[in-house]
């Protein structure tokens, strides 16, 4: 049905960003090697990382938290608004502030109140932004993302983290291959499974950050309640909401948490909820769920493989419900107020 409709201007803008994201992500990884080395040197010195951002930028932080921890870095991701109101101490930590525009209200206030620290770095798409003038920055290729929902900016942010992780000694080969691989599973069955739901919950374990990024995109584009709960948190009470009108989208990677995601899928199916699984675990498909299969992987290799497919799913889901997909009615691309 969606293929027969004229694509609205907001969606055309998203199409343009998505068409560039793989190439810009690869370029960002290679272009920022020297700056990534500076961030890595800071992390070796401090051993602690505070990831600050809002919206999709915070979801990126959540996605890479476990990857830094696996390398011995004590990493924690917080919304920048939470750090402003209930701050963790900054001394002795490497601070990485992510803002694709570099102009968000919280970014301006954070530097106004703290003045930054010697171990503060930024991650942005805009080399001339406020953030880039305040701190040494990892700057993504291709300039500012113009479309409303985050697509290219997420891919580039992950690629920039990949450069830092590589500078710390992690092997980027699998993630770069995923970024370059344009073969993607068809989302038609997943779109059909979610056709009649009124809300969606996304969930994962080690891939929870990817689940949170998708939930935000679902909400922004469809204007329906779509939110994310880490797998254990979903198990502890919120399963009461599940039923035929609540879709469940799960992320399963090739890691020790895969069996927990499998168990959640089975439990969700028992409630009658439509279940979609983004699956890079290499395990057998879960009966009763729609599975979008990827090569066995975890970490950024899994996230970068899944992300473009998740974007296509969120667009198709939204276009079944909203005529002017991609045109915000209550928010703006750059949030300049708190």
C-alpha cells in the first residue's frame, strides 16, 4: 500500500539521508582516526567514560556502553538533561558529549555551567557548531542531517565510536563489513505483523541501545506510543501490558544474553502480542515470531547490520498511520528549549 502513495517531503528528506549513510559512515571512520586516538588516549588515562546526549544521541551512548566496558572502561551513558539536574562527578572521567547539531539547549547549558573539562570531547556532524568550538570533536562526514528522524546521524555516530574502539585495540573488521553490506532482509512480513497494533515496545539485552534508537524513530514518525525497556525490566512487571494490540520488537545478538531474548520472545508470543525479532544470534528462529535474520554478530557489527533495516521498518510502520511522515508537528530537528 505504501509503495502506491506519493512520498511526502519529510520522507523524501529521510530517503536522501539514508542513501548516504553507509558511505558517510565509512568515511567518518577513516577520517577521524587521529581524533579517535586522542579520545582513546584519554580513556586509557582515566579508565572511565561518561557518555552524554539527548534523544538518538543518548541511544547511541546506550548502545556502545557495553562495548567500552568489555575493553575495561567503566562506561555509563546518561541523558544530558539528567546530568544537568542530578550530576555525576566529572573529575577523573573522560566526557563524550554527542549532539548531531552541536546546538541543543542542554549542550549550551552544560558548557555554560561547567566550562567543560580537560578530558571533554564532542561527537557531532557539524564542524562549525557550538559544541565543536567548545571541545575537541569527532566530526562525522557529510555535514548536518537535515531530515527529522535520526537515520544517517545514528550510523555516523556508531562509525565514530567504532574508530575510538579500534584505537583502543578492538577489531573493526566485522563492523566495517556490515556497514558496507547493502543486502538487507525484506521487512514486509514484519510490517504486516505490526499492522493492527496501537503501541510498540522494543527490547534487547546487550543490544538494548539499538532497541532504544528504534523506539525513538517509531515514535517520532508514527506519532504512536513506542518505547523501549531493557529485557529484564520488561520482565519485571510491564509484561502486563502485552496483548494483541501491543507489538514487541526484540534484538538478539550472538552473545551470552541471546537465550534471555529467546525466552522473552516465547513469553511475549504467549500473550498474543505480535513479535518481530532482529536476529544476529545464529540460533534457530523462534516459532510464532517474524524473524529478520542477519549474519551472526554482536556489538557494532550487529547494530550496523540491523540499523538500516530497522529504519525501513519504522518508516513503513509510520506510513501506514501518518500521511505526512517525517514532518514534525510538535518538535523541531534541533531542540533549542528545555
